[in-house]
């Protein structure tokens, strides 16, 4: 899958998919999830990840991409947190605006093997 295909899938899923569909487009480290799960908050963790995207449902959102601007040491620290299998690619910027609302959210996109995912750590 190339990045453009992922961006289109991400856009369509956020507009009209279910929460489970959105979660399938996300990657989070097992270490992070285990920490929340051990504290009895595994479901809360998933809800927290979904929260920024729920406001875009059924909206004509725009998705743009920006370059990742991390120092080499920050990039190394980020990759160590996620494990070496994740390549940080770019940032997805989601926006929706009408005369009453202005919603925006951003999330990093990483590549795991040949698959792109929204990456959380």
C-alpha cells in the first residue's frame, strides 16, 4: 500500500467508518497498551485514541500531510519507544471548518513493513 492510498482510506474511514474501523488504522506499542490495561483502563486507552477523530464523522474533512521535523536524537527516542519496526513517515493533519465549527487534529503516520498506520506511543 502506498501513502496516497492510506490517506484516502484514512479519510473515508474517519468520515463513515466505525470506531473499530478507525482502530484498525492505528498502531500503538504493546508496552503502552499493557500499561493502561494493567491499570484497568484498556478500553479507556482505545477511547482516548479515538476521541480526536470522532468529531470528523460524516464531515467533509480535509487531510493534508506535513513533514516530520524531529532532531535525530528525538527520532531515535521515538523509534526506541515503538520498536525498530516502525518508520516515522509524516504527520496527518485533519481539518474541518464550517460557519459554526472549526475542528482539527494531527497524528503521526508510520510505516510498519509495507503497511501505513497512525502511530501512537
